[in-house]
């Protein structure tokens, strides 16, 4: 699987641990940045990774910041992105199986390295079930996105 990974400065160290780990699992990893620990703004890396993902440059993405919350919020503003903050194993597979998340979010400051590796492996191994109830719910999410896109980014429908 082709995977994109990106982090702000607060997720930089974990990103550089996860890249060789994921490659060791047989996947291809594209690092979209940031490329050093200079303080950076998480919305920028979230947008960059998500737009490249939607352009077809990879099948899934992983975003990292200090808590995982900032990049999660930013990523989920982009229509077509379903980013899930994962801090335990159930969320890492259920998010894909039921909610078809295409971006896993991790917080470097809130989980350890070995748990992060377990979560990434589980995320990459999981597949969307395609069950009718999950397809129906994802359809409703798409309709919400479309409704707000039609209304304009600054107004409610």
C-alpha cells in the first residue's frame, strides 16, 4: 500500500520512527513534511497531506502532532477526508472497518512508540467491511459535506 505521512514539529520524532517501521511492513511511504523541528503550524501539513491523498498519490495517510487533536480537526475540514484520532487498538481497526477512515491521526505526546507501531500496523491491515449500515452512514456524511459546501464555507445551510 502507498501511504503518506506528515507531522508538525511536535510529531516529528515519531514520524521518523514510523517511516522505516511502515517500510519494513512492505509498504511505500511518502513523507510530505515537515522536514525539521522548526515550530510549524499543523493546519498546513494536514491540508498538504489530505490534498495529496485526495489527488490519488496514496491510499491512506498518517498525520502526527503533539496531541493528534489539531491535525485531526484540520484534516476533517477537507471534504472526502475521514481522519480518526487513534489511541487504542479498537479504534485503529474499527475506524477503517466501519467508518472507512483514510487518515489515521496520532499524538506523539500522548502515546508511546510501541503502541504507535501497533496502531499503525492494525490501521494498515484493516479493510472497510462494506456492510449496508456503514455504507448508508458514510452516504449521510457525504450529504452533510455537500450541504455545507453548497451553503458556502462561512454560513450554515
